[in-house]
C-alpha cells in the first residue's frame, strides 16, 4: 500500500515536511521493536523513545517530531488511532458469499436491497427491510417490520425481533439478541402479570455489539444505543435504557431498565448500573463496580455502591488495615483502663 | 375494546357501583397524566392523588374509591396488575407464519400437533413432541424426546437438548439454551473426568425465560424452574437447581448447582447463590449480592457474603467512616501516651 | 456391563486380590446408600464408612481396603474419578442423525471427512475442515478456513468464526461463539477507531465449553484455551488470553484481554481476572472474586481486589465488627476526655 494512501486516510503530516509524499510502498504494520524495513510502526509513550531510535521500520506515527531517528516520521495527534486506521486498510475482510441465497427465507412482503447479501438460512420476516451493502450471515433472524441500514453485518446466529431499527455500518456479532422483551411484571396474588413490552430497540449508526449481547426492547420508551458505541461480549442493555454516543462497555456489563447515560461513557468489565438512573457524559466506571445512585458529575467511579475513585481507593486501603485497627483499639482500651485505675 | 370486556378479565368493580357496566369503548391505555379521553389509566401511589384529579382519561383503575375525580373508577386490589392485564388485551401479537413449514425439519418419529406452528429452519428431533398452539421460530432446536406443551413460544435461536420438558404457555426468548450439560467433573491426575449429566431440565407452565438464559440439565436430580417464574436476560440456572413458583430473577443472576429455592424468590440484577444451599420462600436478594450460606428465614439479603439488609446497610455506612476512624484512633493513641506520661 | 471391562477402563485393583476378575455383570451405578444388588457404587469420604458397611451394591470403588463390608472392593487412588469414568460407560449417547444432510450447506472448497456428521442447517464455510467422527448439530456455523478436529461435537447454534482451530474430542455446547472480534478500540475525537482483530482463537483437545460461552479471537496474539480445560456456562475469554491445561472455570467467569494463566487454574462462579496479567499454575479463585494484579504464587485467592484466602477471611470477619468498633472508639474517646479533665 502506498504511503500516500495511508496519510490521506489517517491525516498525519510528514516530518520533516516535504512538498510531495515520497513514492514509498508500505508492506505491513508492526510494533516498534519488531518492525522490519518496509513496515510502518507507531509510538505513543515518550517513555519508550529509546525504541524509536532503534526501530527498523520504514515509517513511524509519532505525536511529536523527534531527532532520535532517521526513519520517516508521520506526526499525528493520536498515533494509536492512526495506527488502528492503517491496520484497517491492511486487514479488510471480504465475505465468502455474494448475492441472496435461495436457501435464505425472504418473506414476500420484506424489502431487501439488491446490493445486500443474504447467506443461506437467513430469515427475513414480513415487512423487514435490509439496506444495500449489508450482510446477513447464516442463522440470522430479522423480525417483522425491523430494519437494517446500509453496510451493516449481522454475524451468524443474531436475532432481531419485531419493529426494531439497526443503523448503518454496524457490526453485530454472533449470539446477539436485539429487541427481546424487557423484564416487566406486576406481581399479583395469582402470579407475575406480564407488562407488554411495546416500544422498540434502536441501534444507531457505527455501533458494534460483540458476541452474546442482549439489547431488550422498551416497555413504553424505546431502548437506544447511541451511534459509535461499542459493547464487548455478553453486555446486557435492559428495556428503555438510553445509552449515549461513542460509549465503550467492557465484557459482562449491565445497564438496568430506564437508565439514561450520556456520551463517551466507559465501563470496565463486569460493571453494572441500576435502574431508572441518570448518568452524566464522560463518566468512567471501574471493574465490577455497581452504580446505584444518579451521577451528575463526570469522573471515575469505583466499588459497590460506587463512589468517586479517589474515595474508593482510600476506603480500600483502610479496609486492609481493619484487622490491625481492631487490635490497636483493644490495646488502647487496656491502657485507658490502667490510666483510669491509677 | 369494550369496558365490560376489560372488567371481566381484570375483575375490578365500578365505583360508584352500577347494575350494568356502561357501554363504553376504551381506545387505549396511558399514564395518568398523559391519558386522553377514551383511554384507561391507573394509579397506585396515593402520593400522586393530585394527578388523578386532573386526568383526562375516561376510566381509571384505583385501589380505593376517591371523590377527587368524576372519571369512571374501577376499584381493584392491585391496580398495577389490572393495568398490565389490560395492556395485554391491547397488545396481543400474532405470528407472521402459520402452519408447519416445508423448510422445517421434522424427524419422522417426532409428534407435532397439527395446531402447532413451525417456522422454516426449526428442527424437531427424534421422539420430540410439540403441543397445540405452540410456535417454534426459525433456528429453534427441540432435542430427542423433549417436549413442548401447549401455547408455548420458542423464539429464534432457542436450543432445547434431549429429554427435557417445557410446559404450557411459556415464552422462551432468543438465545436461551435449555438442558445443556451441567458443570460436573472429577479432577484426576490425567485431567478432569466428566461426570455424565443424565437428569432432565424441566420448565413448568407459565414460565418466561428472557434472552440468553442457560438452564442446565441435572446430573442425577432434575433441574426444575417452577411455574410462573420469570427470568430476565442472561440468567444461569445450574444443574439440579430447584427453583420455586412465581420467582423473579433479574439480569445476569446465577444459581449454582443443586441449590433448592422456595417460592416467590426475587433477586435483583447480577445476584448469585452458591451451590448446594437451601433458600426459604419469600426471600429477596439485593443487586450484586452473593448468598453463600443457607437462608431459613424469609426477608431481604444484601452484600457478599450476603447478610440481612439492615445489617448490610449498617456495615456499608460504617465502611465509609473507616478512613476517618483510623485517624481518630491515631489521635486517641497520642492522647493516651500524653496521659501516660503525665 | 462386565466388571472386567470397568476395571480395564478405570484401572482399579480388586480386594482381596484375585488372579482372574470374576465374571460379574454390573447393571448400573448408584450412590452408596441407594445402590441395589447388581450395581456399582463408590465412597471417597472416610467419614461415611458406616454407609459402606450397609450398602447393598455388588461392588464398590474405595480409596483403601476395608473389612467393614463383604462387598467386592475395587481399590482406586481416586474413587470419584473412577466412578465418573464408569458412569461414562453406562451413559454414552448416540446422535439421532448419521451422515451429511442434503440440508446442510457445505461450501465447495470445504473439506468434510466422510466419517463426520452434519445435521440439517449446519453451515460449513469456504476452506473449513471437519475431521472424522465429529458432529455438527443444526444451526452450527463453521467459518472460513476454520477447522474442527476428530470426534468433536458442536451442539445446536454454535458459531465458529474464520481462521479458528478446534481440537479433537471437544464438546462445544449450544450458544457458544468462538473467534468473534475482541474488544479493541482506539478512542479518537471522531469516535472509537476499531483495531482489527486478526489473530485466531484456538481450542485445544478435550476441551468442553458449556452453554453460551464466548471465546474471542486475538488482536495480534492468538487466544488459546488449553487442552483438558472445561468452562461452565456463560464464561467469557477475551482476546489474546492464554488459558492453561486442565483448568475449570465456573459459570459467568471472565478473563480479560491478554492475560496468561497457568495450568489447573480453578475459578468459582462469577469470578473475573483483569487484563494483561500473569497468573501462576495451581491458583484457585473464589466466587465473585476479582483479580487485578499478577499472581506469582499458587494458592487460593478471594475478594475484590482479590487477596490470599486467609487474609480475606480475616478482613471479612473484621468487617462485621466495624459498626461496633466505631461505637467502641467513641466510648474510648469520652473516657480519654474524662481522664484528661481529671
């Protein structure tokens, strides 16, 4: 791939500046200490400047120019993201099936764009719509009146229930279930009476749902996963949740019903947010943490019930001193008794 | 829908009483402050009595008669449940497929009732039985000698392994797996020797399993999910568990092997119960809690290891005071030293 | 089944020793207090020696010879494992389908051994390979260039993405997803830039993955699940994890990206290990525990952040005393004030 193509896509600038990008072919990408001539590498952390000096790469993404290397420098505000974009150019995948298989089931009232791909055993239900460039793998199910936008991929075994909307350029990995009923019951002496779940699940553009996520439909208010948001495996988004844009939720995270979360929310593995809460934008939740109260200020929260990170670290450290503290207090008690008996 | 039909189903009584239910058509249901003329609403919380006074609904479910409104009152011991029942009357769904598809696979030795619906790509294995009114969506699998009762729905991608039983009027959402092997191994120097899992998984009547639940089969004792019980997404019921009737388990809950749980058990999100325990009826477990000892008394339990709610709240509050307590003890120690040196 | 066959497989020795194994037929297996004549039983725990004396079984696996019973004794270093092996001989399952169904989709460039079984609705993609004796149930998907070894079973609804490897004699239960993308994104002002996940997921021999597990493919380094390892339902193995041999991970466990774990690792339910850590062999992690630092020493760890078991128990006990401790300190403070005012 030509260096010029890479720079055009990632937007970096050569250092030292030159009028015309040299006609160099980049053969691949690699870590800074493993790159060979012909390859492109990157460096974010100034601590590893030494590695830059000795790299054998042909070019390097850097945040700031350096005089430690004669390698071609591409200065970019976010070398890590630039490298990710470049990696995407090298590792594009094509699908093994083209067209719309006779072994797929397409309801006569469904609308599938001629440029969409349907693998065998895909099922497109009544009134469902699939946009151009989208690909539905085997054993996918697209329910009644649900829609998939353009250039979206549903990997094998994805189920999308009725009346749901999936945007453009989404990746929905195997085992995801979108738009199943939320958990709503009115306990009664005769048992638990089901509350119909009649609102939609909406997945906006550029969303990625990794394997085994469940995104429930709303009861009365739609469930929304905002554009650019990425969910790791086995994440649970309950009914009526509104999750903002460009969020990142790591594996086994859960957001309970009707909770509204701002943009750029980040949650580490196994974190959970309780029901009917409001969480500001730019909040970061630690691993295994549990939020059970609204969060109005952006920042980092840990523990359960979750508290600001600094306070949590203090309490966690204190916790370790507790067995000693108990002994210390016992000893003080004795000394006080002695003083009292003087 | 006629008001008379609603009252017949929900069982409320008009206030003021009248000999014959007036011939009124109810056009829909809505929250008390959003309802329009023609609609039915409800109110449970006496705190919001003011909203009742100003509602524009045509009729309202109430726990007790009020003189704050001229709207038609339907007095019901559980207005919330009555509203849920009414909502079910308005939002009944029909299935897009009727009959038994030629694209479904039915083993010659399977027994499928003529009134059951099989979507394309459903697979009914040898000796399996499907009752009348039941619906198996695409990509469902019903294993050897397993049975599904009447009026039960298996949504897309549900797998039921061999020798299992699913009752009547159940809803099994996409991605559920029923009757897969439980986790039983005998560690040996050659590795982990598998203990055959030869008992069943039994799902009784009126059970709802939401997306992605896994209900393992038993090793020697059957796994049982009691009638009327409802499980949220991604709940795990291990081998040999016996879960009572009318239980509610929220998302990502887990019950470990051989544990026996009574009726009306309620567990909040991400709760877990350890193996081989007995839990009384009418127990409520808090979010992210973990039970690791038997529970003989009904009541509310929180934390991990879980303890009675009141005690847990006390400990949680104390926890926050710990960093200050450490400082306080240090200061007392100094004052004692000073006293000792007097 | 002949006793001689059982002894040949399990490797025990008769007591009292005899030159030739008597020609006895074993009709089944049962717990020591429930076994009938003709059946085989076992006893591990010396505490229950009394039960051995009164068992009605025809033969018994024991760790050490006893004179408490006249029942035929088979002395075995691991009676529990011997019993499990015997149970396997009694409970072998056959599959209801033979051969390769016309309703399965086999890509022309796939290689399926003639001795492999493909149920209807299985999908074998381009370049994929299936070894002899392996069985792919309905709604399974084997991705491009992925391979399944010999005598491995993929239960209904399993998806294996491209370029992955599954070994011999594995059991992969319904709903598992192997080789979906790991969670790698470079946050940028334009959003979260996806880092291509181009390495494999490798499942070695004799691995069992129970229902709903997700094993992600690697970003640059392969994800590996070592031979003999068994995962319970809903376990998450993230990208680039290397999990050793003969490990046991209970339900809903999670291992975050790039973590390397030794052999015979055991984790109780809902445990989690953070990213980019190294964990020694022979480590045991307690229920709901969370490891967030490397573990160099084998042993038992509990809590979150996890600490050695003994220390955790001490802190947990201390925790309960905290509310009283606070009161005690307040009382000491008063007594000190009084002393100071003397």
